[in-house]
């Protein structure tokens, strides 16, 4: 449970600077969603 919360927190922290780099809202949403998936998988694989 903690790892999922940490992945969500990490995704939100990186979404801010990423929003300034990617002006297109559709591409930004796709990048943030992909980042969330990668963060979740990385944190879940650390068992």
C-alpha cells in the first residue's frame, strides 16, 4: 500500500515540471500516465 502511495506522490511531484516542458495537454497527460505506470512497477519490483 505504501509503495502505491509513494508512486502517486512521485508522479504528482514530477508532473509539475513535466507540464512546463510539454505544452500539449494530451501529450502531457500521456507522459504523466506512463510515468505513473513506470513508477508503480519500479516500486513494486523492490520486494
